[in-house]
């Protein structure tokens, strides 16, 4: 059932579809490097690692290139996704928007990342500048939107996915919060409907306990990536990497 998905224009970055991503969530560089070591030593390995820069404190743009090089060395070749999440979408970023975007630009220029996450809510001109730089550098872009309060109605879910696709990234990510099992089922159903004609990979999940099933069943409905844990989680409802991998293998997603 697995195929390969390429990101970043002419880049050679490829991920299995579906894939499992685990986060690095740390307040300082020492802990971040330790988490990278733990991930690299884990069995099984993830397909992708997300570095959540918004959790770090006191990092400047000049710190990013050498630090990402060190992270990649500890990961031993596992591709890296760079994210600097806005507080409005559940992130921990406390600085200015200009400084937040500058770190993403620095990550793209570093040569160490396979993908970056850019929120749909980022100002259109700033988002387009990041997209242009990433495309020139062969770095993939996930355009994302997050709702940490609820799962919108079906029509709103469809509109969000349409807007994410229209932003012209390499993949469209939508994370919502399930208050009930029906919320999770609705997200899966809308994902399947949109994935049937989407011109790019979709990544969808419902956060929270009621949404955990979407992290397991997502591939059957057209979601090409889920987020799991080896150490700390970055969002409610993430499941252990080994559990997700074992489930996917049991149902035939992995050989």
C-alpha cells in the first residue's frame, strides 16, 4: 500500500506514503539534541522528524544553521521538518512575527531541512516569499491550519482544505480538535472526498482522545502522514510510534 511522495519541486526528498513523523519538543539545545539521539536509537525509526523551533527559548537566526546541522547528524539521515508554530495555532512562539518568519527563512537556507511548515494564516505576501525561497532551495512546504477548539462543520472543513490546496505548497495539512467520535468520523469522510481529486498530498488529523482513531485510520481515507511520539508530544492525542507502526503493519499498510 505504500508509495513514494516527492516534495520540494526538483528536490530528491521523498517520503513513503503514508509516513509517520515524530516531534522534537525542547526548551533548550541540549535537550533537543538528546531527543534526536533517542529518536535515532528507537526501533522502529520514524519516516520524518519535526523540529518544533517555537519551543526553544533565546534562539536567534544565526543559531539555526549550525544547530540544524547538529540535529541532522544526531538523526542519522532521517529527514527533518522545521516548524515554528504561531501561538494562535497552538504553538509556543512568543516573539514577533517578523522574527518567527526569519527563523523559517534561515532553516530553508541552512541546507539541513527537507520540509518546512508554513501556516495558511501567515500573511499572504510573507507566505509567498517563503514558498518562493523553498522552491528555489528544493525544500518542501506543508501549508497548515489548526483548530485547537473544535471540528468545524463539513462545509467549513472542505473550504479549509480548498484554501490550503490553493496556497500552492507541496502538501496541505489540516488538524482539528474532536470533541466527539462523530467529529473524527466527519473529518475522515471529508478527507476521503477531497483526497479523491486533490492535486497534492493531504495530511489530516483530529486532535484529542476522541480523534486518536484518525491517526491510525487516516491512510485509508487519504491522509499521507500522521504524527506520533517517541518522547514528548507536540499535540493532544498523539500515539506512540511503535503502536502506530504495529497497527499499520497489522492492517497491511507496511509489508
